[in-house]
């Protein structure tokens, strides 16, 4: 699914993965496609059923974290959606969310529990991650003694930019920055413990929040292979990169190419796409204990 149009429904945004439609003044329809992005570039090939797994995994987590913070989820049952959406059930089934319309905050909320990815590269060059000093002598993939909150600006195209907490507070206000930091840390802590009991390390993850009637609401997606790094706990060994259940498999393939990480992205071989789909599916099964609706 490269792009999606729904007759009689206004599209308000087309993101890296999601298509967003206006339902009415209070509700949005969010449809997760099978598109995949890496290094903030949308790649030309899709991962089979990826959007369905993302949608259903997010719904699973939204339901289980609603005691921590309110979220935007209304329903994922296409047949309960307002007209004319049920008439598009063949396009929407399993991959769409009816959501409360909120005003998104202009920052992403990243929580890191392990030293990897851009954080590891930052540490190697500066001894810190996003301006947060860390002890000397740490190794790749090492567990951090304390969680760190590293916000970023959001980019519809191009690369997101890591920013300091102070800069985040300038963008959204000190009170909101404090709240989303604390909520993000609470969400990660609960989810990481839950996932570890099921054989998955959540290395790091990204949350997004919006405002509805001046109240913070968790929006977008939550704790999926697109917004998180999932590692198999039994294979974890600090000091090297880790196997993963997420799109790191695609990133690793891309790192073998002579590509400048700018659009357009390169074609992805079928075996890499299907291996990535298998990892998404395996993560879903381990975390939820059930089969997705594919």
C-alpha cells in the first residue's frame, strides 16, 4: 500500500507510514500502510502486513497503559466506524484506528534504556548522549544505570533532530515538558518490565503526545517495532550490536550500501522485506500472546 485515498473522506496528512483522514471535528482516522522508513527516508518497497501489525500492537499497548495516561484510541473495529468508513473495510480492516483528534506537541519523547544506535555514536564522539554525560568506558548495547529522556524535534521529511530537555521546554513549555518526560519514563518502565518477562528487551522507544482540552493525551503509535528497538533477551550480550525484532534488520542492510541516507532510498531485496515481516510478527506474538488479524 503506497498511498491511500478513500472516496468521500478528506485526507489531512500523509506521513512516512500513516495516512490520516478527517472524520469530523473531534475524530481522525489513522491508517497504517506497509511502507517502511529508515534514517527518516521512506523506502520504495513495503513490508508485507506491517501496517496491520503496527496498528494491532499499538492498540494492545494503548489498552494496557491507559491507567498511566489517557490515549487517543477510540476503536480499531472498522464496522463500528462512522459512515462512510465501513464501506472501505477491505482497505481498512486490521490497519486503521479511529482516534480522538488532538493538537500534537512539536516534540518526540524518546526514552533510552541501553546505549546503542545514534546514542552509541554520540557517546563514542562526546562521552555523552544528547548532552547527558555518561560514565567513561561504557560499551555498545550496555544497559544504562538510569533511564535517560532525550527529546527530538519532529520532521515530516528529512531527519529528526535530537534536542536538549531545555530546548524541549522552550518549545512546549516547562510544565508540559516535565509532564511528558515523567509520563514517558513511567510508560517505558512499565512496558520494559512487561516485555522482559516475555523474552524481549525494549532498548529504547519513542512516544508522542497531543493536547485535548488542555490535557495531555498519548497519540500516534506506541511500543511498536517502528517506534522502538526490540531485542531478544536470551541473546543479549553487551559489547556489540544486538539481533532485533524491529526494522534494525533493514537499517543493517542499508548500512552495507553506498547510500548517503538521503531520499530517494534504495530498493530492498525480497528476502530482507520478508525477514523483517517475520520479526514484526514474532514480536507481536511474544508480547501479546495471540495472533494478529492479517
